[in-house]
């Protein structure tokens, strides 16, 4: 039961990532692309956690934590760049 | 592959994982399908965060039951995500208002000042905060779109 549920959840996360990628390619404004990238980070974290449960390994959580931190910092940097024109004033 | 768990724990973990993935898929669907940027901001910032929280809760329960001790990394990731997602959504909204990204009516959102909408729509002008009447209504052709 659990392996079937994990497979279904992985399929849903892949569909979500495909939708985010569509918005990333299509997005009319720069901020749509930034938002799509931010959502892709969050969905990638969920996908990594699902893979960790499937393989029964704890190693995936370190990369999930790293992706969470890098994703937040990059979103803030991109927003700052859009707002002010440079990142570190 | 997956180890052996008690049936109840396995059912709860499966339900949490499926529910979380469904919420994340809903958020991404909103990001792909809604009409303007301010609507699209809602899906990822609420639904996807809740979905990832559900997936992480299922994973934390799985490893906690299997190893007999509380598993910390998922709780760390969950706390970090729940702290940072509102901050990044706030920054994105601020940047969109700064860039005057058009909303669904075509008007730049920053052009809608306080009171201009209701006076232009024919509502009686309310007095301002200091007793004087509010600013006169803008002519209706000022609003773009």
C-alpha cells in the first residue's frame, strides 16, 4: 500500500513540476518566472522527500534542506534585483 | 524499498503523502491556470506550502515509527519552509507592485489609489480622516483599461 501511494504521489509531484515548467517558459512577466522557479524549488523538496521515503534513506533530507535554503535566498536575491537594480548595495 | 510498518502507521503515512501531493498539485495548477500575477501568487504561497508540509509530516511519521525516535531533519525543513514562504511571497508582491504588473482588468495595480475606485463608481464621497471631504473623484476616463 505504501509503495503504491508513494508512486502516485511521485506522479503528482512530477505533474506539478511540469506545470511549473510551463509557467516558467510561458510567464508574461519576469516575476511570473521568479514565482515559477520558487514553486519548483518547493516541489523539488517534496519530490526528494518522497524519494527518501521510497528508498528508506536519510541522505535525501540533507539535500532537501540545502535546496530549501538556496531556493529562499535566490528568490530574495531575484526580487531584490527586480526592485532595486542591484543585490548588495 | 520500504520496510515493514504497522498497518495503521502505514495507512496514515500513505494518506499524508497522497494528501500533500494533491495539495502541491493543486497549487501548481493554480500557478499555471489563473489569470494574472496577483492571483497566481496565491497558489504556490498557500496550497503548495501546505502540500509540502503534508509530505514532510508523512515522511517524519514514517522514519519516526521505523526507527523508534523522533526524526529531526523533516521538522527542520518544515519549519524553514513555513517561515520563508510568506517572506518570499511578500517580496514578490512588493516587486510586482513596484513594476506595475498589470492585473486582470488591465490596470496597473499601483495606480489604484485609496478612495478613487469607490468615488469613481458613484458612491458618495466620504469625509477624510481630518473632517475635510475626501479628494474629488477622478474622471472615469483617467483609469487605463
